[in-house]
């Protein structure tokens, strides 16, 4: 392993060659950690578009860093990303105040390996991202970095401009807050598959009784149209009410099972075009939560899988 400093590696080269060599090192480090940095930003913001903006800003700051002062490139990049995401999170909060109807995270088409990493899948699920929405910006950053990415308290302290002692207190408070609100449990893969298949058949055939058998009595449906397309402006609660709403979508639409944010989901198409993405929360063989994103501005990341990493 080459542990020479950047200066050692570039000494003896002409100025243009040294610059090119340094840029190669900078670029290689950023690319190596890009998926991790995107995941950090996305978990803090719930928006892929804003996470991409954060990565652009992280890159611009990273290229100006003196690498001789960097002990751990991964930690340094995470620190930059966290600071940029915190800035965006405060702006995003102001936008959400004027959002029409329920706000849902931007859904991501995820590969099966995300679902296999139980902790990662749980942390990016629609249900968990909505829980994280109830945290203050700094609490959210501390919780994500510590609980999901296992970042040391000292490193988190540098990222959020707090003392390590303060970060420990924030982490304790955030854990308690999340524990009181997080989804109930994790269903087995077979249970999820059976429930999703039965749910899809019930919706497609308009079989109200079969649908009622699959929905939990206290199931909640959230629909995000962003004021752009038609959607319920308040949560739809209860199996009867949710079944009635779902019964309206069967006639002219086709359903495609998929994985969104590590959870089972259905892509709903109308005339071949994506109309809605419906993520599901399943507990004890019943659908307890449905998260239907219809806002066209949030459906752009569904043509190809997004790689998430811890």
C-alpha cells in the first residue's frame, strides 16, 4: 500500500503533470465514496435531487482541499457532505411549509442487495424517512451518521460544529425520539412476497373483500401529488377508506412489482407511463402503511436503480 503523501507522489513532476496527478487522486477518492456520500445526503434530505446538488457542492469544496491536511479521506468527505446537507435541510424545511398535501420522500428504485442489508433498508424506507422528518436538522444529521453509518462521535462533532459531549446528548435524544415513532417490526422475505402478490391481485381485480383481508384495520395511505396532480390532501385512515380509494385505480392502470427504498412497492402505469409509485409497509402479513408518490417531479429516479451504500 502506498502511504506516501501527496507531495511525495507529485515531487519531481512538472507543474502541469503534478496538477493532473493531484486531480487524479482527488477524483479517485470522490468517486470511490460517491455512493456513500449520496446515501448520507439522501437520508438527511429525503430528496434525490437535493442529494445530487449536495454532491456537486461537496465536489467543488473537495477539489480545493489541501490533501496533505487530510488524515481520512472518507471521514473528510462525509463531513463536507453533512455540512452541505444541513444547509439544504433548513431550506427544504421552508419549502415543505408551503407544500400542498402530504410530503413524501422522493422514491428510489433500489437493487435487491439494499433489501438484504436490513439496517440500510430500514434506514431508507419511506416509513423511517418520515420518522426522521420529525427530528430537528442537527438531530437528524447526528442520528443518521451515528446509527446508520457508525461514524465516531468526534467525527460527527466536527461535521455539525458541536462538542463530542453535546453530540452524545443529541444522539441519545434522537434515538429515543425515533424509537417511540419507528415502524413496528420487520417481516420475513417470504411474508413480504406473499403479501405483495396478494395485494397486487386484489387491486388489479377490484376484489374488495380480498383487499380488506390484506389491509390492517388501522392502515394509513399517504398520497403526495405536490399540488401538481390529483391526490388526497390528508391521510386516508382505515381499511374501508383505503380500499375504497385503491378500488378506483384498477380499471385503466397496470401494476409492476418492484423494490423502492429497500421496501416492496408497486409502480402504477397509465397508458405505459409511470403515474404513481406506491411503497408498502408490511407487518404480520398485513399492509400497515401505503406511501403513494404521484408528484411527477419526484418520479425521475425510477428508470434505473440507484446504488446506496453504507
